[in-house]
């Protein structure tokens, strides 16, 4: 990198046409070679710096004093924000001031030192090799520092939005690791490419190689990537969250964990079901946790010998009985059919507690209430019966009703 800078500077001093790139023989395509050359340049720059300081020149001593002063001021600024002047934010505080303090906490010493060198380089005339490397060092540390700040800000901003909406706190448990993984990969990739570009590597060739390799990896692992994007879809669209009870097909269960590839469900019978995110989203899902109330429909039958007027009063009797049962909302009741051995009625009501066990307990109360109420009104439930009539013989009757043969 320093050789490229010196060649460019020499061209400028000779008043030749400016060249943004060095001659072809100075191009470096191998990232490892570029990093090795940069390490050698760093050693050379450090040697030149110490030689310059040992020479006792007034500018060298003033430059060292300025570097130390700027470094101390930056460290004092970080200390003041974190401990001296402003109180440290709580772990659950994601206000903008707390986010700023978290960013300051990530203000690294290596970047402070690079800033101090750059300030001193702009004030005093550093030797050519040291001046060039100071600029390179500042750019590299700036990339590293910026990537760390961007990561911290992105995660803090996401947590801030979640804490502003407490209803999403459960979703965060399953979403945070997934989003954090994608953010880390994206930031690390961009930072690596910027660093390699600044140390002189041919990033274009590297990107072409990564593109071909990425296509091959994508084809080989397309199932894994499908599940990864499905997990992102679950996180962003939120069809369910950890703790929700869902039903798909014949399976009932509680969501225990949403991973990068699979979702784990604890079934009603106790075993854990592991299903890929892609296959799960292809199912028709019923999220039972988001029910505000549960609808229950049941039926009952009364005997055919019931008087027509009494049969007409049955819906009203049932409605009155339902009003006396707490946490139950009556919807409708009416005769639905003439059954083989009964007058069939349908009853629809809602339980205000959507929990399955609570709904079944409410259903039990309704059925027991029907039994007690019908006995009070002399209404008999029907059960499967057959009546046999023999031609030429009078039908036997008891109290005016035909005898039933079962």
C-alpha cells in the first residue's frame, strides 16, 4: 500500500498525468499477499517513527506530545460519558441517550490512537512513509469502529422498538438471535471487503470468486437457506410466538423454540415435535393463543312425545338457563332436525376464557345446567328407541302413549 502511495506521489511531483492506480506490476490480487505487504509497511512505518522521535527534532517531540494529549482527551471523554458525568443506563433502558452511551462504550482505544495520529499528521509534517501509513491505519480502524457502532446501534434500535411495544417481548425471545446473526454476517462481510480493498487486494476478483462459490453453496444448501428465510418470515410476520398454542393438521402443541432451521413444539401428549420452518409455514396453522373467546357448538334431543308448545319453549328455556352461568355468552338455540328417535336441537355459545381446559369446564356446566333445567320443566331427553306396530293388533299404550320396544 505504501509503495502504491509513493508511486502516485512521485507521478504527481513529476507533473505527469495523474494515475489513480499504480502500474500493472504493482497490482496485488491475493488478499494474503496484500495483508503481508501491509504488515511489512506497518513495521517500516513504526521504525521510521521511532527513528524520527530519537532524532530529537522539535517537530517530532511536539507531534508525540500532541498524540498523547489527543489520546488522553478522547479517553477522558469516554470516561466522562460512561462514569463521570452521566449515570450508566439500565439494562432495559433503550432511550436515545442510553443508546448514545452504549455507542460511547464501544469507542475503542485503537481508534482513539488512530485519530490522535491523524491529527498530529495534519498538524506536523510526518515522514512520507509514516504519513501514508497513518492514513491507511486511520481508514482501517475507522472501518472496524464503524462496523461495531453500526452493529450496536442496529441491535439497540431493535430492542428499543420492542420495549416500546411490550406485546412483542415474547417474539423477541425467538427473533433476537436470528436477526443478530444476520446483522453480524452482513456487517462482517462489508467490513472485510472494505479492509481488503484498503490494503490493496483486488476485491473485484475476490467478489467474482465469492459469487461463483456462493452460487455453488446456495444450490447445495438451498434447503437450509429456505429454512433461514422462513425463520425470518416467522420473526417479521409473527404468525406465532414462543409460548403460543398452535394446531396444524392433527397436531396440537405449544411453541417452545423458534430456531434458524427448525421449530420445536411440545405436543399435548408430552413429546417434543421438531419440524422445519419451511414445512411448518406450508401448513394451515391455527393459533389458539390469539383466541379472544372460544365457540362451542353442541346438540341434544328430546322425545317425540313432548308437547308442541313445550317444544317451542325449549330455546327460551335454554337461553334463560345460559344467562345464569358465569363467563358464558349465549348465541343461539333452535330445533335443527327430526331425528330417528328424537327432536334434535342445536346449541351454540361462547366461553369468555379461550383456554381449552376452562372452555371444557364451561361446557360441562352448560350440559349439567340443561339436565337440571329440563327436569324442572318436565322435558325428557331422548335416547335411541324403536316403536313396533303390528298390523291388526291395537297398539299397546300406557297413559295414552304407545309402548316402546328397544
